[in-house]
């Protein structure tokens, strides 16, 4: 039971506290952003080092180290985006009347540098992975990227709850790129595929095909939390209930 409970709680804590910390930091005065980014940049460098250590073997400690290191990396990217430091070449609302391809290209332009930075980070992890046996770090990053890509596409196609009210003041223009409507076919496909992958992971272990490892449980827990985040898009769930301590503005 501890083999399942401890990694699940660890993933839950990283998700809850990491998200809350970023929400809290981006609501501080803008003058504090350089200090926040400076501290996170130092942690980013450290996380790359600890990730390289975690890739050397399959121990329980290495799995936790890999997972936590990637959460730090991801936090740097989230903070860089939400502070407005690394977004895209377009920093203006969606052009009035833009539809179809024009809306898509403008939507890409507002997040382009952010997306390229994530791909560059993944490329670094791929390079670090060569000849190493531990894959928890790179799998964690890939899972975060896939589910975040799905979330962004759902905001593009439309969901009932876009979360625009939680954007920092300097990024309110991003709300013009969101579409508030009933969930699209893409939403059902994304959630169904995610649930199928999660069920497959559980079946692999329960059927004895795969051995329960800390890394496996961490990834399954993270995927489950990402599915919950998707479901939240379809129902009115105020974030204050989860991160009330982080939502107060300075």
C-alpha cells in the first residue's frame, strides 16, 4: 500500500503546491518578477543537474528526484510565461472578426516563444537521456507537455470554463483567444484518450505485465491529475477552493 500511497501523495503535493506557488508569485507587484525569475533560473540549473543524476539508475530515490526536478523545470516555464517574460511575438488581443486560419495563426503567435522554449528543454532532456537507464524525468516532461498541449487546444476549440478571470493583469489580452462554449469533440477525444492511457497503465500493473515502481505510480498519478484539470474545464469549479491562499492579489 505504501508503494502506491507515498508516490501518489507526493505527486498530488507537487501539483497542488507548485500550481499555487506560481499563482501566488504572478500576483505580486511586477517589480518582484525579476527576483522570482532569478531564483527560479537558479533552481532550473540545479534541476538539470539533479535530473542527470536521477537518470543513472532505477532506485526509488531517483524516481522522486527526477519527478521533482521536472516539476521545477516546468515551474520555470510557467513563471516565464505568466510574468510575460517569455510568451510570443504577438502581445495584443485577437484581431476583431478573426476566424479559422487567421485566429489559429494569431493564437500561435501569442505563445510561440513559450512553446519553443518547452521544445528546447525537451531536446536537452533527450540529449541527457542518451545512454542512461532512468526514464522518469523525460516521461514526466513529455506527459506534462502532452496534457498542456491538449488543454491549450481545448481553450482554442472552446470549453465552458476558460479560467480567464485568473489571468494576471498584464496577460488579460490572452482571454480574447479563448472560446467559451460547450465542449467540443476534441475535448471528448482528449479526455477519452487520456483515460484510456491511464486505464492501460493500471491494467499493466494489476495484470502483472509491469511491476509497480515509484516512477510508474508518479506518472499515473500525474496523468490522473491532468485528467481532473481537463474535467474542471467543463464544470464551474472556482480555483479559490483549491488555491485560495494563492489567489489573493498583492
